């Protein structure tokens, strides 16, 4: 199974976690898995067979350059990971405040009030 | 959590090495995997390790959150200022204006090491700041 | 300095936002300076844009697929003008409502700056980044009071926004896998070649992106976060969200649908039909649910869903008249909805309650506010002489021309239901049968007369603009002429 198939599987696992779980923290974990699956998808696009890591070494100017893995999606995904971390931090801060107010972290109980 | 002297001693001995590794990641961002965000997270994790073993009150007395906030806010203005320097030296926003060294050296790549340093400081201050606010102040500030 | 204008318009509110964190005492003056400066810089480009030129700016000097380009064309100019003008009104109204701390103005300016970033960028991954930044700053604005039900509403919005933007990112990933670069203009150039080979993958990418943006725009099955988030936020934030933030999602849909995916005519006709159906269902759903509400701001939030359905119908029709009507309705709905939310905020502040039944006889206390509310709701229903009538009329005539008479019937039914729930409120205002007008003094500091002026003059000014546009609509339509021409020619300059 190639990494691309695996990332679609992770996407559906994350979506299942966000939709079906009742605890708020489990929903956040599902959202993190969802973000991680898109990162995996992007990175596995730029993969070549027998490609080396995209690090530039000084003797590459003299020897012929071998095939490198595409570094552009990796740079894009750094930004996406940062955004995922910020959203998770914000969600956890909101959960702290919700728990102080309602003393409950179950979404069925919270939506009744 | 009981006060465990093993964890306190080990984290005290390991703390400078973790900081060194974080600074290494930031400075070599244009040559090897790493860069501003990764190095900043390692630096923030070092502070979190210290506060988990010594207790948050004592760590926060050494690294005050007021200074972390001021560092975080002033660093982003410096980033935009570097962008404007790109305009002033006759190019576009965020254009490279420092000389490119030889490929593979540490001072190569124009102002990329400088930008990495700025982002590394911001992320380190941010991650430790988030940790302190969530656990010590319970979301208020 | 003239050719650096695109980046300066985005950077100015951002720099001012971070300066506000240092100079906390001058936050209001600084934020007004920032937005006026951006508006001034934008207006310097007016003559060029209205002649049909496009300005492109390469960030960092890197051109082509390697760098990020900022593009100002007719459509970007129209939306950014709307965003900046609305921002001025919202800052003035926030002065009236409460003494907000500096962090509120910081997040407000950050959200306006990221909205300008979404509008001006020409790179689809950059659009995702700025959109995520906009969403994060609005989470914080909704949960500003840090207690009560607004926390739950913000959390609900956070989960749905996060999932939606992950769908959008996966769609962008499919596009990147097929094309190899992320620049919108270059994708549009190579679209037809790749469409012949990989048709199914492009359709999957389109579906994922539409679902992702559809959650933010509140199309029918994906609207669940909107009533809570828009009604439980403070009134100025509700006006920001309903008036402008939803429109940014529509802008992204226009860019993706008309900029990239409409080059293939068969595909475009089918997607137009999907938007027609979704828009009609959204329209009827919003109107019916609004009829059953007893809370004033929740009713206005469902009315937003209502009008978004009309805008989607306009884009689904796809002819010149349909697009003109939809774009004009975006402007009209922003003006009217911001004015309505400001009136609702003033009413809640004066009577201390949000339920409709406590509004009896309010017309005697504040006659001019009730008059503005009446004029704005006339615009929403579509009565002539206010601007809402003109945009609805253009969309209906476009529907008849294109051969969808059923759409006109649906819009008329929805307008009747809209009239029903707005007249319900207006009749309560003018009800003078009981003398038990609730004269509770709202808790809080006393307001000096200067602060009262800051709250009332935006309402009067917006009402005046809506009546003016209703009588002389050519001012608005001239503003969107270059945008319509650009959309119809598929963004080829």
C-alpha cells in the first residue's frame, strides 16, 4: 500500500474521530489526525524511487547530482503543521475555559444546556 | 507528582545540551533539515522539561512570562522591517539584500539565517508562553 | 512607491496590529489610522483598475511558479474596498459598545489584514494560509467574553472550520499532484491539457474544495455552526462575521470555480446546476428557520443563510446578468446586515434582553433606530427604493432569461417568508397597546454623549447609503463592471 493510500485511510480515521466521539478532547485528537493525513499526502507526492534526502553537500558541485526527493511540498507542509499546532493550542485553551464553566466535557451533556 | 531527585538531576544536566541542539537546528536551517520552527519547538520543549521537573512556579520565576510576551511581539516587527529593507534596496518585499556566500557554508543564502533566527526566537517564546499560560494561569493573563 | 502598493495594503493593518500590543492606550486611534491608510492606498489604484488593468506583484523578486504573486484585478479591488469600508464602521461601533481592551483591536486588525491577504493573493496554497489565519482570529473574537454560551459556539465553529479547511487542503494537494505548481494563473493556462487526461481526479479535487469552502460559506447541509456563532458573539463581531467573513468564502469559490474550473464548458454547466439546487435549498431552509426564532440575533443569523442562498443562485445561473446581480447583492447584503446587527446591538444594550417579546413599544424610545431597522429590513425583503430590490430583480430577470422560471417562484416564496418574519419584529416595535416598556438601565458604565454618537452614526450612514444605492444603483454597478468582465472572460486579461 503506497503512502498515498495510507494517507486517505488516515483521513477517514480522523474524520470518524471528529464526528463520532463524544468527548471534546477526543475530537481534538481526531482533528490532529486529519491534519496529519493531509501533510502525509503532500509529502508523498514528491517522492521518487531511490531519491536521496534534499540536503546540499559541498561535493555535489563536482560530482554529478543524484536524484533528490522534491523539497517544495516539505517546505509547504511546515507551514501547515504550524497552523495545526496553533489551532490545537487554541482548542485546548477553550476546553479549559469550558470545563471551568460547565464542569463537563461530554458534548451530549453540553448541548442540552 | 512526588519530587523525584533522579528527574531533577538528569533534566538539570541535560538542559544546556537540548538548548544547544535547538540553536544548532535554527542556525543550520538553510543547509540541512531544520529551520526556524523546528529549532524553536526544541527550545520551547527544553523549558517545558525544566518546568515539569522543578515545578512551574520556580521555572516561571526565572523565565518571566512578561519578557516572553514582549520578545514575541517585538520580533515580528523586526521581521517586517527586514522585508521593508528589501523594498528600500531597490527590489520587492522580502528580497534578498545580503551577499550570497559559497554554497554549503553557514553564512550563505543571504538573509535566510537571520529570518530563521527571528522565527526560532518567536516560536520558542510562543511555545513556552502557551505552556505557562495554560498551566499556571488557567487561560487568564 | 506606486508599484509596491499591493504588499503595503496588506502589511499596514498587520504592523498597526502589532504596534497596538505595545501602545495599549492608543489602540483605537492606531487602528483607525491603519484602516484609513490602507483605504487611501487602495483608492489610489481606482483609475487603473476601473479601466480594466491588472496589477501583479512578485514577492521577493521570485517570478513564476517559484514565487508568490499578489494580483489586484477588478474582483479583488471590489472585495477589498468592501472589507476596508466595513472595517471602519465596525471600529466606530466597537467604541460605542464597550470599552474593549487592546487585544480585541489586535484581533480585529489581524482579521482584516488576513482578509486582504486572501483577496490579493494569486497562489492557492497562500490562500489556504491566509484563510486559516482569518479563521483563527475570528475564533478568538467570538469567544471574547470568555464565559457563557459563546465558548461552546466558538468550539463548535473551531471543529467545523478545522475539518473544512483540511478538506480544502486535501483538494489543493490533488491539484498540486496533477499540475506541479500552485500559481492560479499558471494552473488556468494548463487546465485543459490536464483535463483531457485526468478528468476524475480533477473532479475529486473540485468536490473536496467546494465542501471545504462550503462549510465556511454555510451552504445547506454544512451550516450548523452559523446560528450559534453569529448570535452568541458580541454585536460588532457578529456584524464582522455576517457582513464580511462569509463573503470571503464566496470570493474563494469564485476564484476557484471561474478562474480554474470553468474553462471546460460541460463541467461548468453541471456545477452551475449544483449551485442552483444548493442555493435554492439554502434559501428556503434559512427563511423557514428564521420564522421560528424568538431570539433577535439568531433570527438575523438565519437571515444571513437566506441571503447567501440567493447569492449562490446568482452564481449558479452564470450569465452576465446573474453574476452582476450576485456581486451587487454581496455589497447590498453587507451594508444591510451590518446595519441590522448594529441596530440589534443598540436594542440589546438599551433593553437588556435579546428575546423578541421584550421589544414591545421600543419605537417610542428610539424612533430613529427603529426607522433605520425598518428601512434595512425593507431592503432585505426586496421592496423598491432600497438597494436589496435591485439586486434581487437582476437575479430574477437573469433566471427568466436563462430558462429557470422555477427559481423565480422560489425566490418570491422566500421573499414572502422574509417579509413575514421582519414584519413580525416591526409590528412589535410600533405596538403601543401596553405601557410596560422595559426601562431597565443596562449595567455598565455611563456613556458620554460622544460614545453614543459613535454608536448611532454608523447606523444612519449605512441606511443613507442603502437608500442612495436603491435610487441610483449605477454607482454600485459601475464599481463591479470590471469584475464582471473579468469573470466572464475567465480571468484572461
